[in-house]
């Protein structure tokens, strides 16, 4: 009996450490359901509308959104999205495909690096955890620049480590010049961050190698050679300068002032778009980013004392800690910033996978996530029930203080309809699977967590996200398609929803309203519209969730 159990465990481990399993998980995490959900505002909508306007105008130098220059990011992601739409059409799948491919190559680059520097089974486990982590799968399915940037950052760091550790000079130089290539492509994707962290981490790593010996000074000399390499910087400039020069000639100094001063330096010194954090923000965000592997990650801290003695582990920890500390002091804080330094954590988790022995630490995070999903319909019902009770209250003060915002009420009403019997059955099955994994002691905890990661991916993208996106974003798409069919002048009123323009396939301006216009707006802005334009009558064309589409006509001159 014991022998059969051991053989079964050994077979299962071989399956989980097979490269074919990794390819299956990559397909599941990044390509399954890729085009099934509407584009999300604001980020996906802004990127994809800029891409659509690029194709419409033929201006492939300066990105524009709603007819105005968009200086938030450099050009590479727009070019890739534009190329994808030329093959697959202007749709969600094509617009998200560059991110899915970038995330896939990110995982494969990690697999190749770990296979070389540790071993093949560890490489596959590291790739599985990276592909199944919640935040990674989210950006791998999103039409934004983050998956692409993380690919180039990972490639830069991997080649940087190869440069410092390769015994042959020719191998060192090849790795160095590739690192400059990746930094250049990263600089075309999201700017200085693609250069700042590699330079910082490589310098810190060099300092840790110095032991007041001839070899140590050779290491410092190697870093100096890399930092001022004429051929390396030439490669970097050949990649980056043509477009940066072209946008200067096309649009003047505007991009440089906005992107470098506001969207880079400005994000560090001031809060942008309301994304303020707090001390310890990333301590809380990190376990959520790597779900369902939060407990596995926490278990890593058992090895912090010995990590400094191992060259590779020291490099990986410096990579993570540098990113963590830097963004902890940033005024603008977003969870995906931490992904720039998360790649090494997945390598370390895979290396020390057998040290994960506390069942509650490992499996409690995915269990709590599934419990949250099970409770979502109850939470929505409770909020709407309380809101209804407040709305019928005789106290005007109570109603004014606690009644739901019309936008939120609309979203929750649609969500309530989406949480149907099929959702409940799927969640109960998922809960049963997690409980089974909790009790299935014949598998290692890391193996059970990989299965929990597969379950999480299926539940999030097959059950939860489609319903959430129906409540949040499907109304935008439906209203845009109606507006496109009606072919009337269409205006957006006090609302930011760039995906509306993507689906309508036309710029939607924010100009003064007039009779004959279609107006797209959030439901909570309708009262303001009526107050601002009392001379216009608004006919309701479409309403669902948080959004409405109105047709404006002039008030009749023959009022009774």
C-alpha cells in the first residue's frame, strides 16, 4: 500500500514538473478566455483607443486618445496591438494578444534561466507559479503595457546575471549586449524603469561581491565595463532614438515634459489618478499579487539567513528588495508595480518547494479566496437590501447619508442578476475541491498549491470575471454598438470610458451638447446634465448598469 502511494506521488510529481504541463498552464492562464470579456476602463480602454486612432489616422509616431496626444506611455505596445489587429481584426482578442504572448515568453524565459542555473524540475515549478499567480495572469490577459515590460525586465536581469557569472569573455559580451537590447525595448515600452532597476541592482550585486581581493576588483571592473560599454549603449540608442526623435519632430517637447516629468518623476513625488498608497501598502499587496501562493511566499523567509551566501539567491533577493523598497517610498502606488521585482520570488519558491510543510499556511489563502467568491452574491444582496431599506426610510438625513450612489447601485443590480444558479453550483464545486486538496495528504503541499492555482484560474476567468465584466463593462460595449448603428453625432458627458470609442470605432468628444446629439454618460451624471441643459429634452435610448445613452432634442416652443 505504501509503495503504491509513493509510486503515485512520484508519477504526479513527474507530471507537474513536465514542460508539457507548463505549456498547458500557459495556454490556460494567458490565452483561454482572452477575447471573451469586454475591454476594461480605464487602462485597457485608453491603450486600445489610442491604438484604434493610430490605425484610423495613419499616425504611427504620436499616440492619440479622443483626438488629443496621449503621452502616458511610449510607442511599442501600440505598435504591437496595431499589428495584431491587422491580422485578427479590431477585437478584444487581437488587442490583448500582445500581452498574452509577452507573458508567455516571460514564463519561458524564466524556465530557460532556472533550468540552466538550478535544474529542470525547479524551472517548471517556477514557471507554473509565475503563470498561475493572480496578478500575472491578469496583466497577461490585459491590453496594457505591463506584461511586455515585465518580459523585457526579466530578460535584462537574466542576461545581466549571465554576464557576471559566465566564465568565457565571449559569453559575457553576448549576454551584456542582449541586456542592452532588452533595456532598449523596455524603454520603448514604459520608459526609464526598464533601465533604472537593472543598473541599480547590478551595482548593488557588484558591491556584495567585493572582498578586498584581486578577484573582487575584477568584478567591479566588469561592472564598470558594462555600465559604460560603448557598443552596449550604441545598441540601446539604435533601438530607442529613432522613435524618440520622431515624436520630437512630430509633436515637439510635449511628450518629454509629460512622460518623463509627470508620468515618471511625478508619480514618485505626487499621487496620480487617486492611486495613493500608505506605509506598508506593498506588505499587504504582495500576498494578494501572488495568490494562491501567498503562504508559500511567506515560507521563504525561513531561508533569509542562508540566502546571502548563495550568489544566485543574493542576486534574486537584491532584485526583489530594490523594487520593493523603491516603490514603498513612491507617492503613487499600484499593485502591478511590485511585479517588476516579483520574478525572483517565483524562482525562490520553486527552489525551496519541499520546505513548505504547514498545511494551514499553504492552503488557507486559496480557501479564503474561494469562500469570498461563494459569499459574493450574498454580499451584493445584503448591500442592495440595506440600500432599499434606506431608500424607503422616512428620514431624509439618513437617506442623504447612506443611500447608494446611482452608479454603484446600477452595477450591483446587474451583478445580482449575473450571480445565478450556475454560479452557485460552480462555487460550491470549487469549495469542495479546495477542501479535498486540504485533506489529500499523499501530495506535497506545493503540488496541491499548483492544483489550487489551476482551479483559481478556471474559477476567476471562467466564472467570476465574466460576470463582473458584464456588470462593469458590457453596458459600455452595448451602448457603443447602438450609437454606432444610429450614426448620430455622439458626445461623452462628464464620463471617462475610452472603450466606448473603441467599440463605436469613432472618437467621442467632450464638447457642449446640442439638439440631435447622442450622449453617453454615467447614470449619476444625468441630474447634472438636466440642470446644465434645461433647454434640451433627453430621450432614453439605452440604460444598463452604471451607464445610459440619451438622445437630445430641443424643448418644444409650444409648452402649455
